[in-house]
């Protein structure tokens, strides 16, 4: 692959200022003779680029050699068409474990220690204590982490650090440090019944779409919480709303939704013991640095005639 110029698409602005990545990447790839420039979606801006670093997909990318997604999930990208067009697609898997792990730990602690309620009461200057039996501690509770990749690993580390016992669900029954019992996906419904927290960390694929539906929610304990930091489509959202309303589960912490931004009329905004976060579980001010490291390593590998990091297509 020939690599003279990399564009940084303006869509990355949803996560960090594009100029930060342009400057850092330009410094890091200067020696390799690669230019880095900010681009918008116009074909003109992209004309001299061989590659782009982006959040969104654009049709003009089908004429490039390489597209790098700043996210781990590549569900936004038309993988088959990129493959047919000989466009290499890479993602940013591997950089989110710490940030998402800490966010999940925050959700777990907020729900048990009732911090979300105090934060809500504070906006009304209300001094309201929980009932005697509302607050609890998480050590010794069980979590089930569904999907043990980069995200899952970061989540397992934080939850075991808080004293939770952790089970995991993955496609193959390979043991994982810190995970007491690893189950395969065909046993999902059976194992989530044991968990106080069911944490979703799988990619959105044909196999995972809607994989947490009415039956899975019914299989969860009525004192259990669902935490979704994966993709909204992994959960059947109307089944989730029904399960929350019917007290089939105790609550949820949701970073991702079927439709984003979550529409103002969604019942999820107002349901008790539901924490809504705006798809920002992985946000950190170091995000652009982490993306730059992956892209720089890929530039080095491409120059050596090797595969770029995290090739998906
Ligand atoms: P990853 O590729 O490192 O790990 C995904 C893991 O899920 C892999 O181990 C894979 O084998 C496993 N998996 C795939 N299908 C499965 C199935 N049906 N059942 C069980 N396990 C399955 O990716 P990652 O960095 O851990 O990210 C995972 C997903 O989380 C991404 O695809 C993305 O959609 C989402 N994500 C969300 C945020 C956020 O801000 N909320 C941030 C990063 C990633």
C-alpha cells in the first residue's frame, strides 16, 4: 500500500478535537514521509489522501486504500463493500479497556451505593436519605461479563478489584485470568441468572443483535442490573423497558442505545434505577493519543510491507 497522505475526518470531533490528532500524528509519521491533514467529507478534501482516520463512514472512502476507525466497533462501516473495493479497514480495539472498565466500575458503585440518587436529588437541593435497606456493598457479589476482549478485560480487572466474583461468556471455553467460570454463548441464559450485574461487552454482529431479549431478561435475578457498554442493538430495548417497568430486573446502566442520541421521549430517561450515559464510556482526554499510537504503528508496519494493526477487512 502506498501511503503519502492521511486525512483526519472532522467526525472525530465527537470524541476529541481533530487538530490534536493531526498534530500528534504528523509529528509521529513525519520521518516516514507521510503527511497528515484535517479533512471534511468532501471529495476535494480527500483527493490527495490514501487513508483516513474517522468516526463515521463516508461513501468517498471506497476510493481510498485504508480506513481507520477511531472506535472498536465497526458496525458503522459497510465491510463487504470495502472488501470488494480492496479498502483495508482497521479499528481501535485495545485502547478502551481502562476507560470503559472504570466507567463500569462507576456504574456498579453508583447503583449499589445509590450515588445516582444523591446526584439527582442535589439538582433539587433535596436532603433525602435512602431507606435502611436500599444501599448495599458490592464485594462478594457476582458479575457476568459477556464478551471478554479489550473491554471485557478492563471490566474484569476493575470488578475483581472491587471484590466482585466474575463469570464470563465467550464463544470458546478458554479460561481467562480473574474470571471464575467461563461459559460459552449457548449457556448465556443459564449463567446470567447467577449475576447481580450482567455487563455487555460484545461487538454488534448478526449473532449478538437482540441477544438480550425478553427471555434473557426474565432469566436475570429480579435484584440484578444490566450494564450495556457494547452497542444498543445487542439489547431488545422495548423488552428492557418492559422488564424494568415490571420489576423483572432491578435497574440498568446504559451507555448505548438502539437510537442515539436517546430520543427525549424515551421512557429510559425516567425509569427508576436507570443510569443513562451518552455513549461516552470510553471517553478520556488521552483518547487521541491512543489512536495516534495505533495509527503510527500501522504506518510503520505498512512501510515494512506488513499488515496494519487491528485489521478487520
Ligand atoms: P474486542 O474485539 O477486543 O472484543 C470483543 C470480544 O467479544 C472478543 O473477545 C470476541 O471474541 C467476543 N465476542 C464476539 N462475539 C461474541 C458472542 N456472540 N458472544 C460472546 N463473545 C463474543 O472488542 P472490544 O474493544 O472489547 O469492544 C467490544 C465492543 O464494545 C465493540 O465492538 C464496540 O461495539 C463496543 N465498544 C463500546 C464502547 C463505548 O464507548 N461504549 C467503547 C469501545 C467498544
